[in-house]
C-alpha cells in the first residue's frame, strides 16, 4: 500500500509540474514575437580598425554593431535593433545580477576560400538556446526569426569575418532578465542581445594541438536534476577556481568527473570523446550520454553523425569511468 501511495504521489507531482510548465508557457505565448521584417538598423559613424587575424585572442575584440531585442510582460517584444556596439544600462536590482537569470550561446561565422560567409548548423544553437530559456523562466522566442536577425547582424559587420583559414567571427547571443526587483520570480522584463568578435584559436597552443587535462575528483561541474544541459552563465562561473587550480598543476583544462565511480563527463568547455579498443576487442568511439549533466554540443552531434555514417567502427553514447579509462591506457 505504501509503495502504491508513493507511486501515485510521484505521478501527481509529474502531472503538476507539466501543468505548471504549460501554464507558464501559455502565459508567455500570449505576447507577440519579434519579427525580422521589423528590424531597425542604425549604422555606427565611428568604425574601428580591424585587428590582425594572426594575432587574435579569444573574446577581446568586438565588431562595430550589436543586436538588441527587449521584452516586457506588459508590451511583449520590441522591434529588433541593430545599433552601434556599446554598453548596456541596467537597474542595480536587475535579477540577472542577483540570481543569475541568464543564458548564452556560442556560434561562429566562417569565411570560405570562395569568400562566402557561412554559419555552422546555426539552428542547433537556436534550439539549445530556446531550451535553456525555458529552464531559466525567460520568455520564449521565435528561433527562426532570431536566426534571421542574427544573420543580418553578421551581414552588416561582414568585413569583420577574418580573411583567414585559422580565424573566425565568434557570435555570442545572450539572454538576460532585466527585471528591476529583488524578488525571486519569473521576470517581467528581459533583454536578448547578440555581440560579435573575431577570434583565433581558443587555446594558446593552437586549434589542433593536444591540451593537458587535470581529472578533478573534488569539484563537480553539474549533477542530475540540475542545469548541466543548459548553456547558462551559472554553470561557468564556479569552474574558474578549479580551472586555476588545474593551471597551477600545469594543466590547461579540467576533466570533469561525476559520482562515486568518477564518470567522465566533459572537458572544460568541451564535450569529450574516447577512441579505444573495448573489452570485447572492438574499435569503439565513446562519448558520455545526454543524461542532464552534459551540454548537448553541436560539434558533438556532428561528430556522432559523421562517425555513424562511416560505419567503420562502433559508435556509442554511454558512461565511462576513470577506472575503465585508466585500465584502457595501460
């Protein structure tokens, strides 16, 4: 009888959670979405010099323009605006500053040898950003309309896309709560904005050179039931201290482990793959499963798609412990 009661309670909780999510979504859905056709453009009158593409460092140079789209519960979405790059003005009580109601994405625009500019699977980033916004209780947005607006921003600043095969234009869509109250609640004001900047390789050692890893058995990046599968700033801030500790040990990144078995999850800001011959002697490519602790990377999905299309070895999404990993490299 007790088991049946617990099962019914769990079912009721799940139904209640689903109902609450529907109510929240329907409340937000009553507002209009922003439209690409309404975009307003103000061009900068003070264009900055372009940096040397061979001397770029990650995240320190920015283009001439940015995209902003404001939202309020009372008025819905404002018209998208492309405007000169500049500082934001926030109320000191804005809940993004106090409760980390914030999320972002990371994308790139590439200039090909044919001089055409391309984005890599951008709708996958839009899907992930949308999912993060639901988890963060920020109002939903039209993914296709945002991609159109974002692409227009890249077009306006197209000369910032490096004429280079080793450098790219980084695209950072960001979504924050600007609710000017200290209550912990769903925001009534929000801002979606996009900034751009030319970047070189993320690591000083270059794009295709190995990086050294420190397997951290003390700190945890994410846990089941949390937000490890969302691209929120709150997932990244707490990793800085362990990253500094890893650097002090001569390592470039942290290999994040989970649970008593020390399961491999992610490496710093990247998904991880292991290529080995498994216990059955099969050649296998392994990556941890999307169990809520792993960010669903666009590159991760692309590698899985490619590897499976080759049909040359076993491709598996499963857990792998440090014990298994250490045994495989002996």
